């Protein structure tokens, strides 16, 4: 499995956006945490995901551009991250 550094199909962001159709919704139950960084409503947020697939699905469903960052940069994740997991 090759993980890409950019996990989205679009650069639009918006909280409360409806899930997009055609996005995958199943990921392997493998714990390999990754840190994702994105601009959400003009603010930089960092969220930790259980693996790259989960981050990719969240990117697609929420239409947010998450970029992978070193895991230690997600020591404190933004409260809004719970909406993207």
C-alpha cells in the first residue's frame, strides 16, 4: 500500500458540508496513526487519524485537503477534529 501525501479530491473546505457521494467508506482496521494538516474555515488545524486510509476517506467525505505531517506535530489536535474522524 502506498500512501500519498495529499489525501483529497478538492481544496474546498466547509464545516457542516454534506458527505460526498462516491467516497470510500471502509478502511482496514490497522492502527498506523498519521497526522493531517488542513485549512478549515481559514484556520490551520492538525488532526490525528488512525491510518492514512481513514484520513483519505475523511478528506473525500468532508471535501477538505489534508496533507500528511510528522505524527509529532499532532501532539495537540484541534477540537474540531472529532467531526472528521
